[in-house]
C-alpha cells in the first residue's frame, strides 16, 4: 500500500509539473485566441461599404485598423525571431482592399502568431528584445501582442456602435 501511495504521489507531482510547463505561453495563447475570434466576428459584422468608414480624417478606417493589427502581429513576432511566411510582405499589407481579402490577411496573421507562441521556451521568456518602440523581454512582447489585439477590439467595438453594428457576441 505504501508503494502504491508513493507511486500515486510521484505521478500526481509529475503531472502537475507538466501542467505548469509553458503556463505563461498557454495562458497568453488562450486569451489572445479569444480576442482574435471576437475581432474576426466584428470584421465579419461590418458591411463591405463600412470598411472605408473612419470617425474623422487622419484616423484609421475599419479596414485600415484590421490591417494594422495583421501587420503588427507579424512585426512583433518578427522581432522575437519569427520571420513572416515567405508569401507575406508586411510592408504591403496596408494596401490590401476588400472585406474578404482583409479578413483573410488578418486570419492568416492571427494563425501565425498563435502558432509561434508555444515555440517560445520558458527559459527564453526573459530574453531581451528590441522592438524599436521599446526594449523588453519576450514575455513583454507576447503581452504587447495580446494587449494590442484587445486595444483594437475596443476601437472596432466603438466603430461598430457608431455604424449601427452590434458586436455579435452581445446580441
């Protein structure tokens, strides 16, 4: 009985340690995936004509805001060592037009970032990265990606409400 108890203890301890592996990356991945899904839902809720709407001159339109998120996903990931796919020119993303094409570009950037997050090992989280706008560690970069998506989700909610579009998850 004592051997069985020790064996159960060792198995439980091992599984708990395994569950904690990449806890930060997995948590950020989960929150970001939820944010990304809501941004895509908003993108799909706008009409094609509303993609050119902007609250004032000099401020991103709906389409430009979505492409800004896509570009930023690639940019921040690239600074952490993950080059964009060969068929993606991040300098040309802002020139994409049409609701369907913009959503496709955003989805592709979202998938790219989600694929890369688990590739960062725990011992790399504190590695310093120069993002151009700030120097911080890789966990800071992951948090910037998450926060940036959340920031623009809020912007798009305001754009939606201004255009009579109800965010799909709040219906």
